[in-house]
């Protein structure tokens, strides 16, 4: 497994901090199978002289995969989210995802679901002690963690090439005005003001994923808040970039290109953002946080992956007499030393922390005790893989066994018919 370069500027003098956090010795209170290869565990522990109530879902990566719950803009409860994918899926469990804008619901970090780029990564450091990191998983199960990678985004019309600043994020006027790309995953419309020009582009080939996407301009609008039709994207150009609008006309064919500077990220099919990596290559990452949201004991959520590829969703309840919650460093230590994660990232916590699991009817129900019922920007969903012959051993054996039974039955029938015909 790989881990991207994420030390610089984050650890004190580039080294691990000198303090340590004791791991929790938990006691299991409930354990049950949610689906084949998926286990829910509830446990109690004491961390920092505080009682803890912990929920963990562990899943076999051969039977389950991770996807983002959406849409991108707006907010919803974790149990109401659906996987962002073109495929039909069955969600087994879900946990709240990245930090997000309380105003728009847009995640602060990057997100990729089923290979589709939902939101582009932003620079690793923003403000108020938020260091935006990401955890990505490639098609072969390789885990990437650390600082946000750099995504190159641009479009070409004829020989003219222009950079795209944002994917499914608010178009703003700072830094000379943004050029944004909106997909149907964002919502029904762009939500922009009239200070710009927007282009409805039919997608003729590809999608917003690593590689290329080709499209044709169908309509141009200067009123803002352009509807995003299915099968289309909207290119939104702020008027501070007016020179770019003169290059585009109805009927023009555009080619979009998306590529990560860090080559290993070009194979990622799932990614979610969070405020700092918790575990990298089996080593707990302890940081000198300065903001109360991370130094105070509070509800915590996290996503992890074990060395054997086992997927881990984890929450710690908090802000109650029964559950005191953890600091960010305590949660990181718990993920590494108690749950055995090889890689992990801290997701949004506090009032956002919520975990939901599917009942026998497939309906998601919250299993932990959130400190508040808060709609969130996105979620991390654990979905069952579609069984295919050759990839699922059980399916393969069923097919082989069924074929053998049919062959034997046909042989017996043939012998019977031959004997019957001789007797007659």
C-alpha cells in the first residue's frame, strides 16, 4: 500500500510529536452480521477517564465497496443518502462524511465515487487548523492517504485551451473570478448569480473522471442558476473572465481533460476528504491541534482500511453521560491500536457523527446515539458488490455445481430413453 507525501508543514518540525495517547481497551456489547462478509460491532471503553460508546462496521472488500452518498449540494441525514453511481446498489452501512459548508452543504474536501469526480481537491491548508487530507482507494485496492493531490482540469475548443478552477463548487469572484464545471450530481441547477455566462453542454463521450470528456454546447445563458439537465454539464464562467466567453458559441465542440499530478491518484475509484490523516502505513498520526473542535472530547467519525483490505467505518459517541467522546488524537490512536487500521482518515465529527445500518428489508436506521440530528453534506456508504461469475467464489461454485447437476440429469435421461426405445 502506498501513502502520499503529507508530512511537510503538518508535523512539528517534520517529525512525530513527542506526546502519546493511550489506546482504548474495548469491551464488546453487541456483534451481528449485517450481510455476508459485513459485521457490526458495538463496544464500550474508557479513554481519558471518559466512558466511550463505540460502533464499528467491518467489511470484506471482495464483497463490498465504498461510495459517496450525495448529492453534492444540499444536506441530508445519513440514513437518507443514496450512493452516487450509475449502477444499482444496496447500501449495507453508512457514516457521515467530510466537513462541509453549513450554508450550501458542499464538502470542503475532494470526493470521488465509482470513479466519477464529484468535487475537486483544494489546497491542503485552509484556515482555523483545517488541513484538508484525503483517503483514496484504487481499483486494485491500493490505499492512498495524506495531503490533497493536485488535479489538473481544463477544456479545449479548437486550439484554445483554458483551465477549469472548480468542479461542483460555488463560483466566486476572488482570484480573478472562477470558471466552474457543474454536473447533475451537484443538483438541479448551478445556484449562481447573474454575474457570469453559463453554457449547457451535452456530454457526447466520457464523463467527469480521469481522462477526457467530449461535449457540444447546446445553450448559453446569462441569467445565472442554469438548470443542469441529465446527460449534460454546465460550464459557468465569471464575468471577470469575460475573454473566455468570447471563445464559446452554440454548436462548439469541447474536450475536457482531467488528470492528477500525482500519477497514483489517477487510478482512484473512491475518495473522501477529511481533516487530517489518522493512520498511515500502520502508524498513528498525532498532531498538535490548536482548535477546540479537535482538542476537545467530542463525537468522532472515521474511515479506515486494514492491511488485508478490510473496510472499516467507525464512530465514537459523545457529549453525554454515557459517552464522553474523544479528542482527534485519541480517535486516531483507537483506529490504529485497537481496530488495527493500516490507513485511516478522520471525517467530520461533533453533531455530524452518525452511523446507519441496513435492516432485513434494506432500510438504513441509525445505530449509534448522535449528539444531534444534523443533516450533513455527504456520507461514506458501504455497498454490496454485484456478484459476477469468476469474481465471487460462491457464485462460481453455484454455477459449476448447477451445470454439473444439469449434465448428470441429461445423461440419465438419455440412457433411460435409449433403454426405453430398445424395450419397445
